C-alpha cells in the first residue's frame, strides 16, 4: 500500500489565485476598506469635509484660469458643469491609482507578518477611492438637478460605464505599479508624472474639438482611445449634455474608441496582475 499523501487539496504557502481570491476573502476585503475609510481623516479637524474642500479648490483654480482668463466659459455652455464632470472623474482615477500603488508599502507590517492575498490591498484602496468619489459625485448631481438635469437610460448607462472603465484602468495600473514600487520606489515618481498628464491629456479643461483641430487624425485616434478620455466624455454625456441645448456631441467613431479603451484597460489589468505576481514573491524581503 502506498504511503503517498495527496496534496492536491492544499494551497501552496504564500501563493493564491490573484484577483480571483477576492471572492474567497471578501470579508477581509471589507475589513480593509473599513479600516482605510475610518483612518483616512483621523485626527483631522475638518474630517470628511476635505472630500469637498479639495475638489472645490481645484475646480475654482481651473475655472478661473480656463473659464475666466482664457474665456472658455463663453464658448462652452454651462462650462462649470462641464469642468466639474472632468475634475470628478480625473480625481477618481488619480486617487485610486495612487492609493493602489502605495497600498503594499503602506501595509508592509501586515505583508511581512501573515499571508493573505496581496491583491486585496490595491483592490481595497481602489474601493476606498470610489467611496471618496461619492460625495463629489453627489455635489455634481445636485448642481445638475438644480439647472434642470433629468435622468435617462442613456445618461445612467454612460455614467456607469465611465465609472467601471476608470476603476478597471486605475486598478490595472495600480497593481502594476504596486508590485514594482515595493522593490523600486522610483515607481512613485512615475505615478506623479502620470497624474499630471491625466488632467491635461483628457478633455477636462477643454473640449475634444480643440484636440481634433490641432492633431493629425492618427494621433487623435490614439488620444480618444485613452480610457480616461473616454470616461470623461461619457460623464459629459451623462450629466453635462442634458443641461445644454447645443453641446459639442461625441466624435465620430466613438463606439470604436469605447471598445478600444475597454480592451486597453483589460490588457493593463492582466499585465498589472502578472507583474504584481512576479514581484509578490519577494515582498517580505523587499519591505
């Protein structure tokens, strides 16, 4: 009789199934999200008020420079709503991407002491960014309702697709840079560069028509295939378009851009997961 032990039902220590482990460890994921939310503004006088103050200050600066000084408020009807739609989406991306990148280093003590799927940390950071995004979206919704916005199936679908697109895109990039950041802290500098580009390479402070007139067609196609660009335009469709009589509309071939942006997001998500798994093997030593 053979004494061989069947090990097929046992997990390899320190290795999991990546993002798929979220279902199995969903309770722990919820605890990490609660922890991040509870400690976000600990010992802060204003607390969650910062969720309104920071985007409001950002909006005021952008509106003064682009709307008043450069006169875009004269060319773009309801420019304040148009601008705030873009600011809200870019803030969601920037915060989710940044927090996911720093999540492993920020939770280094847990990573060194016990095993749990490391992907939980970037995912919890992304969900935390979505929670922080809700107050900003609520303010935008309230303003749009005041000026006459009425919900429609098209608007709601555009808003949902935009949020999903940004979450997948930022999570993919966050996983990629979170893994690299543990060993090479230079990754945080690249993140800051990407954050800077995110605002200026999406139709937040200007309309896509300016880009269409300035760029050759092949470069415009690349610009419009950026997931963040598509998400911002979808947010414009969801909120801004319904508040104006004559908007600038969507560019031709927008459905192609939408499909390309989803493909790009999924590719980055897969690449981010593979890169994260590659560096995960030495997290404890590098931390």
